């Protein structure tokens, strides 16, 4: 999916919505970008079903609309869920 279209779809899905951010080991990369998992509603646990249903990052990957970028030492959640290559 072209990046501009993905940006529009993401804004459409998330603008005005309450989301929950879950940070990994480092909340920002060396460029100051926020590194977080975006939950569409508050997660009750970290089960595979919960991640696939509520985590926006995982939904993008599963739809083939996203690309994974791992910034070490982060990545435990996606690795655990089998969403990380």
C-alpha cells in the first residue's frame, strides 16, 4: 500500500479516538520518534486473540498494510505473538 494512502487510512481510523499506548523497553528511538504499540481499546491480557483484535499495529501487519521496523532492544510483544519476522 502506498505510504500516503496508509497515512490517510490510519488517520481515518484513529483521529478523535481514545487509544492506549504501550511502550516497550525504550519509549523513543535515537531520532526522538515515539515507539509504542497502539491499542484500540484497553487490553485485558497479551493473548494472541487480544492482540489481533485490539492492537492496531498487529492489524496493519496482518492485513499486509504495514511494515515492521524493530528498533533494538525493543520487540518482545510482536515477537511473542509470532508477528515479527
